[in-house]
């Protein structure tokens, strides 16, 4: 699958990346299972990507996947809901596969709790802090049409050689 950029010169802003995604109703449907496998493959083929949300590959569904290398118990998050966020915020460097070449210091809650369903349709709860909390907020942002560039404090452009 191709990862869509937020802007192209020819087509302007990508509306899928700016829309609110819909809940997945039938998690075990064969096309959802295949879509999740394709998302994992697509993420694995990126240079440094650690998370990928469905709108980034053209579908407004509430799904994101994270890299198995992070060592989390779950790598697929379907219909995720943040149930608690810390008041404390931390600003960390962030980038996005849909915004190639831009990085920025992005303030995020430094810990949170969430609930989601995995690819087997089982509900799970997770506590996250640091990098994982940042990642979860970034990915759930995608499901609501938000990008890190909306809240980043300053952006730096890194040109690809
Ligand atoms: Zn992103």
C-alpha cells in the first residue's frame, strides 16, 4: 500500500487525512484482517516508521498498527479510546510518514490509559507513557483528522539526500 502525503502539488490537501475515521463494525471480516496485514507490511517497509494509521493508506477506519520491534503486547489497535490522560505534558521530537521531511517538538500528555480491540476482536486495556504515550496520541490524532504539525511548537525541515 502507498502511504499518502498530506499535500501534493497536483492534488493539494489530502481530505482522507483530514477526516474523522469511522469505527470498525466487523473486526473479524476477512477484508479487515487482510487490510491489517497489509498495514503491517507497509509499516515494515518504511525507513523509521513505528506506527501507521488507516487514513494514511487511504481508509477512514479507526485502526492503527505499531512496529513489533517496540515490544508491546499488542500491535493492532482497533476502535481505540483514551480513557485517561495525565496533566503533565512533555515535548518530544516527532515526525510523520504522511508529512515527509518535517520534524517538530510536539507537546503531548506524558502518560495515558487506553482501551482498544485487537485483531482477534478482543478488548484490551493498556497503560502507556513516554514514547508509547506520544505514539498513541499521534496515531489516534490521525483517526480524528489531526496531524502533529497542528500542535508542534516549531518545525524543522530535513531534506532527503
Ligand atoms: Zn503520522
